[in-house]
C-alpha cells in the first residue's frame, strides 16, 4: 500500500528567516506541530523541519529571545523525506530509523507534496485492520451457511 495521498490538510510551511515567535504563532493558528521550511531559491523544495518541540526545548527553555532566534537556527536541516510512491512499511521504517514523528513527502523532482505523520499511519493501518476483521467475520458466516447445506 502506497502513501500516495499523505494527509488531508495543506502543508504549513515557513521560511529560514522567520523568528520563532512567528513560527509558533503560525503553528498555533494552523493547529500543527511542524513547519516545513522551504528553500529560498526554489520554494518547492524543503530544506528543514521546525517542530514545536524545537522551539520550546531548543529555544525558549534556554532563554533565547524568540524575536531574534530564527527558524534556521533551530530547525533540522536536510530533513529526512519520503517519496510519494513509498509504501506504508517504508515510511514506518524511515520514521523508526530516524526517530521522526512526521516526514515531508516529496515527488520525483523533490518538490514538497505533503507531510505524513504517525497519526496518518495509525489511521491507515486501522482502516486495513477493520477491513481484515470484517473479512474474517464474513468468511465465518459464509462457512456457517455452507454447513447448513452439507450437514455432518
């Protein structure tokens, strides 16, 4: 199963030079915990990921001035990404390998097309498990009906 459509919401992006107060305000307004930081020259390419945790643990907890500290100073640069053709297993493997809860999804040219989160994976896997559960139930019902026609 491919991730093809990684999430239902638009990706929230930011710039390297935005201060972390503005970044935090944007996250709050958009109800997200991650901003994908985009390349200044090619606005389709992700160059970093800034999380709410980066802001709090890497900035605020250290007493840094949120008006002065920029996204670039705290972001994870050269972010780990996944292709839009990746399988769920590939995405999970990458998340586990890098300890990432969210990964930018890029197309074959490296352009950002979405973000996939652990919540997205849990939702997709849950749907698959529900289908499998109902399949098992239906198989049992079909078997019981066949037995009525062929008593022991």
